[in-house]
C-alpha cells in the first residue's frame, strides 16, 4: 500500500432538522457526513502508518445551533469530538491530527439555497468564505513544527454577523 504524508478528510451533504427529514434522507446524511468521514480517517491513518498529518474539515455549524440544524450540527459536533480523541490516539504513533471548522463557504454544497450569483455577492461582501481561505488555514496547520498541533482552527467570514 502506498504511504502518504498528508490526509485531508472533508465530507458533507446538507441536512435539515431531525423532524424535517425522511428516513432515507437521514440515513444518507449520516452515511456521508459521519460514517464515510470516520471511515476515510481510518483509511488515512493506515496510509500514514507512523508519521504525517490528518486534517479534518468540520464546520462552525457544530457550535452555531438552531432548530433547523439538529442533524447537521449534531454530526459536525461529533466530528469535533472525534477529532480530539483521534489526536490523542494517533499522536503517540507520530501522526498529527487537526480540525478546521470553517464558516459558510462558497461551494456547490450551498445549492439550491444559495445560488452561485448570491454566493459571489456574499463573498464580495465578506459574509462568506472562499475555498482558498480554508486552504490558507490548512497550510498554516501543516507548517507548524512537529512538536506542535493546532488542535482546532475556526475560520469565519469577517462580516459573518452582518447577516
């Protein structure tokens, strides 16, 4: 099996409030946003063997809770706990684990609620991040000394509270 130096895990599909979702939607969200995420981290840890970095991309939604976000926020809060525990599990094996929790970021994920034109406006107004903003944060995590782990990095749009 080939060895890697860095593994980035990012999995997400939109989810609504628990009582707003069908059983099929709920299963799909759980399978993608949590199960596939954990399985990807497991595969990544095997690729890294005994050195390297795992960067988990979570979401600020784990901390911004609302009645329509029960499923998504719950899964992202689960990822935050998973990240901290995984860091403690893999650290002694030479693998660093860090969590990046971006705020609202322009992506296909936002469709159809926020169409492309509206996303461009929000990015211009600085109420939405660009993917490149998250990449800069990931680069920061990966350039720290091996003895240091940025366990959690939250990246928010500068004007996020404007909405």
